[in-house]
C-alpha cells in the first residue's frame, strides 16, 4: 500500500528573508537610501535653480551647453549626456541586480518569483491603462502611457529615511524586487517603443562589442582598463544605432556572472555592483535629476497638471494606478495560489508599500522626455506631473506607514536582536541546538549573578536591622 502523500505547507508571502538574502538586501538598500537622499536634494536644487528668475537663464545655459566629439555623433548637451550617458551606469547596476535575482535571488524559483513578477506587471499595466483612459477621455495624447509605469526605489527609500519608518526587511526586499522587475520592463518599453530609427551598421558594431565583452568575461580577463574603454565604445555605438544608449548598460550588466565558484566569497557581478552602485546612486542619478527635474513651477503650471488630460493621466497613474495595480496583483497571486500572507503582516502593509511604489521619478522623467520629445512645453508639463504625482504618492504612503510604524519597529527589533552576540540575529538560530546551549549558559551566568546580588542585599538588610537602636535585638527582653 502506497504511503500517503505529505501535503506541503502553504508558502508564506512576504515572510522572513534567508540570512544571506537579508545581508545583501540590507547592503543594497543602505546605498540606495543614501543615493535617494542625494536624489531628493538634487531635485530640490533643480527646482530652485530653474525657478529663481536671476538663476533661470544660467540653468538653461548649462543644461543646453554642448560638448563632445561631433565627428562621432556625440556632440551632446549636458542634459543629454546626463540622460543617455550617466543613466547607462544606473541601468548597468539594474542589469546586475536583475541577473542576480534571476540566478541567486528570489526570482530563481518560479513559485517565489510569481508574486513580485505579477505585482510588478499589474503595477505597470494598471497605471498605463489609467493614463490611457484619462488621456483619451480628455481628448489628449496617448503617447505618454508608459510615463507612470516606473517605480523609483532610491526616491522611495529616501522617503522612508526622511519620515523615519522602520519598514521590516521583508517589505523592503519586496519593494526592491518590484523595482528590479519594474526596471526590466521599463528597459523593454524604451527599447521597443522609443526606437524610431535604426543605424544597422552601428547596431552591428554594438552587438560585436557586446560579444567581445562576453568573451573576455568568460575567459576570466581582469582589469578595468580593458572593460571601461570597451564599455564606452559599446555605449557610443548603441547611441548612434538609434536604440536608447542605456540599453548597452543593461546588456553588459546581464552578462556578468552572479554565482560564486569554489574559493570565491562574492561573485564578480556582486563585487562589481558593490563598486559601481555608489557611483550610480551617488552621482549618476542625482546629476540626471539635477538637469531633468528643473521645470518652471507656478500656480498656473500646477493648475494645468490637474486639468490637462496628459498630465492628469500621469498623476492618476502614479497615485491610483500603481497602488491598485501592485496591491491587486499581490492579492490575486495569494488568492489563486497556495501561498498565504506572513502572519507578521497585514494587507494594510501591502497597500502602504503599493502606494509607496507610486513614487516614479528617474525612469518616469526619462520616458516623459522620450514620449514627448517634439513638444518642449508638454515635456515640461509632464515632468511637473511626475513630480506632483510622486509627491502625492509619498504623502499617502507616509500617512499609511506611520499608522503601522509601532508594529514595524517591534518587527525590526526582533530581526536585529542578537542576545548571544555571535553576529547572527537570534531569529535565524531557533533551530540550532548550539544556540540554545549558548543561551542557557548566558542565562545561568545571569541567574548566578542575580543570586549573588540577592544574597548581598539580604545580608546587608540583616546587618542593618542588628544596628537599629531600640529594636528587637537590644539588651532588654521587652518587645520592640
């Protein structure tokens, strides 16, 4: 007779991360948080620089100042260099993150990948639908449908840092994975929908350069002096091909090996990401924001954001579409699979993170520039809508997260507690007998110390009673 089949326990959604994954996420988010604060400062600086009358002309002059070799098709404005050049570094890091998630992170297992992938897809489809319906209803242009589809992880983490919310690592990891998948589809959108001309000779050269890059990696060739010049050549050829130059950064990031071999503590991909991420978060993205977020803001401009169909579509897509899409995608995944939400969290927490994902800044600004490239006025208005929508999403998320912050703080304290001081949080050692033996010895030492203190206090109390005059221990036998 066949043995009865054991039913697997339902998988927990947004449960506690494994210890290695937790360490990686903490390191990545630490850098992104610092970068996000710099991003906020750059955006504010851009708005001030562009809106003070005495400084506005200098902002325009610097943004439109051209430099670079014209013979190579690279005589570009400063703003253009920031969007196509520096953002390639950002997308290079995004490519490494995506590769790592696919081979070593949460996306390597189809069952675990289902939640962030479905949530991210719904979090892009619903904002695009909201924008399209709003634009068409108001007889506006549907060209900007992709603008509200992106989530800016750095900006979102900066908001968390500013408001002081102790978001548990599982929710932070969910937000990071959402952003990684989001970046992948944003890259595909840029490559497919915003390539209107192709130079096949340059595209073939870029493909050949990528092949050389891949071969050098497989042969184990090392040295930045080999890869950096080659990467610049690949980027230049990709730019001249008509495909957005940031695609070169993604392609090179995806080629890096993100699994460790014998004798390696970190894979080459993780090592290079650790080196390049500060450059991306601390320089590339803030400089892009400085020359992209500088739009003229006035009462009339802000009023137009809520009256023009294109700009209203962007705001509603970020604030409403993102929240409904990500929350709905998460709920549907749990509803139609055997997964269940972690007992430490509630659906209100998922809704709050979904609203935080409505902060779309870097990639939304980039897509806005690409979607309305022929209309400078509408481009600036769409940028103002991205800023407005991101601000509203941040305010909504702040209110929702603050309500649950006491619960988050308790979860974070539990995640960080390390009573045996071995460098590993106690929650990860509950199944290890050695941990419980260490804790028993610690408690025995504490108990012995408390017994010693109790004995000293009791002896001191007795000694004090004997010295009290007129008390029960005095010379006569009368009661005290």
